[in-house]
């Protein structure tokens, strides 16, 4: 029905540097598509950075070197910004994945823990 409020609204983060506390909500398919799009954006920026190392310096190597270095510094700054945005947008899903990993590791530790021998006093 139109105008019915939904409980599964996305979290809105403010632009402050402080850590935001998340209220738990169920994870939806849109969360997975959003994290995949974020990974693709970060990967494209990283690809620009790695391919820039293969540039030639032509006839004016010093001028080209400064241009290449400045461009790489800009790409690194842009990459760090994209990673911050990625973490903010996908914080709920990232936290859930970390918790799953911890639970699996804890379960493996408990299963592989050797049993202690019971000693009897005579």
C-alpha cells in the first residue's frame, strides 16, 4: 500500500569523522549489490594507480616525472576517500561478515581443542 513506512530503511551517515553506532536490521539483496559496486569503484581507482607506473617519459623526462608523481598522489588520495566512503556505506554488511568469521574461527577452535584427561586419586 502506498505511504506505508518500511522498517528496512538504509542507514544515513553524517559526514563527521566520528564512529557511527549501527542499529541492527536484516541484510537485503540491495546491500550485496551496493558492496559489489563499491568494490568495483575501488578496484578501478587501484587499476589506474598500477597502470600509471608503466608510462613512458618521452623527450622531457623531468617534466613527465613530476606530472606522473603528482597524478599518482592525486589517485592515492582519491583511493583513500573511496575506501572511506565504501566502509561507511557497507558498514552493516562488513560487521556481519566479521562476526560470521569470528564465529567460525571460534567453532573450529572448540572442535579442535584437545580433551583433558581425567585423573583419579588413588
